[in-house]
C-alpha cells in the first residue's frame, strides 16, 4: 500500500518576542505528522528555553556553532541538509539581514548559508523595523532567491505600537508549511498529476431569509479526505457546503450553500481523474423560497403546507457524465439501518465505482463526531474497516485510491 510522505522541518528560532508562539507552532506541525528539529539562536533563548523546545519536539535543540557534540555527531553542514524545509520563525530583522548579505557568524546564519534545502521565513519585528527600506530590500533579495515568505500581519505589538510587522499566527505558519509540502508532492507523490474533486458538508436549502432545511453533517470527513489526497500529491478542489471548519492548506476551495450551487460548481470542473462525493446533499428543497420571513398570525396557527421538490443528484450525474466522467467515482452512503445492503443498492443505482458506507444512527455517534467506522464497497468486494478517527479513515482511503491508480497504470 502507498505510504504517507515523510516531512521534516528544521525550525530556526531567532530573537523576537514572537518566539513565545513557537511552542504552539511545534504542536501544530507535529499534529500534521511533520517531524520538527529546533535550532535556537542566542537572542531566541532570551524568550524561549532550549528545554521547552526539546520537550515539545522530543529532539535535542541546537544552539552553538562550536559545540563539540554537534561537530562529532552531526556538524553544521549536515544539520543544514537534515530537513526537507528550513523554517525561520520568528525571523528577526538581524537574521534577515545576515541571510541577505551571506553573513555566517553563528550557527543559524551558518546553517542558512550552507543549506541547499528550501527555506521559509516568518518575519516578526517592530513596525518601523519592518517598514525600513533596508529590511524591505533584504526581504526582496531573499524572495528573489526563492525563499518562501510568510508575511507578517498588522496588529498590536509588545512594544505598544500598532501596524505591520506582527508575526503571522502559528496556525497560518503551519498552513504555509503544509501548503509547501503538498505543492511539492504534486510533482512526486503517489497521486501526482491527478485532479480530484471532493464534495463535503451539508447543503442548506432556504425556506425564507432566516430559515433553511439542512442535516447534521459537520464536513469533517470530506475535509480530511481532501487533505489526505493533497498529502499524496493530488491537485484537489474541495466543493463544500456551509461548515465551521478551517480551509485546508494547499487545497482549492469552492464554498456554496445549496445543492444547486454545489451541482453548478462541480459541473464547471474539467479533466477530473476522480470524484469523491462525501457531501450530505439534501434530497429535497422547498418548492418556493419566501422573500420575507414567514409569519404566523396567531399563536395556535397550524403550520402552512411545505411542498418539496427534488434536488439534483450530483453523484449520479458525475457517474453518468459520458466521456468527461472521472476514471474513479466514489460515493458515500450514510445509513441508519441495513447499512451494507442499502449501500450496495445505492452504488448500483448511482452508477459509481465505490461506495463508502457508514452507520449514522444516533448510537453510532458519527454524524458531527470525530470518528467513523466504514465499509468500502466495490463491484466485487467489501472491506469492513475498524472504527478510526476521520483523519485515519481519510488517509486509508487516499492510499487505497493511490494504489488503485497505480494498478491501473501497471497494466
């Protein structure tokens, strides 16, 4: 089976008060299965301790250019080439200047001069320092050399001033790192050069300007699948109904509300290799949408009749789209009883290649939750997967898809 790509970061922490955000960044990177090793400058150690970084990364922290231990076991040259990405966060004005000028007078600047790995910087400094022509010139030089920039944002600073120069939040830096790796995988991953659409979330079908018909789908499974496919190098478009989830890094996202909007968004996509339809699309919508909030005249008024009409069947349309049909179409079947039987019938009815079935009855605690237990049904087999986190379900499904495409290529 295809494997998840290994990703490693050498995190250089320089002297800025924003270094207090680094522990959270390490936690976020590790949660995305990115290996982290830390290098702490003398200035950085004024704001965060080596022990803190070592405890979080579970690896020794490098601080000294002339450390006998480092020179015996690794050395600054080997350290400079030990990671898939070097991330300087926070990047002080001083370290940016050294990088631009090619100065190597401590471990951090020496590693940055010696490396042939990609480099990413997340600057953090006072607004006047950031806006100074020297700093802007240094950043221009670095970006022209191919250094990836996570630009600082505008906000309140520790010095009491307000403006640009504040380090991007850890979650935004994490997203930049993840995007970097996912774009890299588009040339070398198990799903490199594959174009895949994933639909996710519920749809909201409006009754009037303030009410709608919907379901309890959180979108978590679809979002996790989009991320897992991107991790393997697929170029992923996520077409999502309303959710409160953060947009996945390195994934093209199209937001919509209704089933008809989702249908239109999917139909505009061309040259797809696969479609993974996890969205809990409403089967019906109100026949008419009131232009104003509907009122009842008296407290005990009987509810008005609510005529419904069928929504487009997006999965069936994708499955029967002729010469433009994706090579692989995967549907999802959320059932509350007779899960496998109903899912098998749905696969035949919709015309898709695979169905991923799950039990969404209240006792299963799946709809809106963080875990899932699924059955993968194909034309000739069914696999009962154990209960897993939705992220693990997504990774397993993505690797199964990669193996399927690989087997098609071999013959």
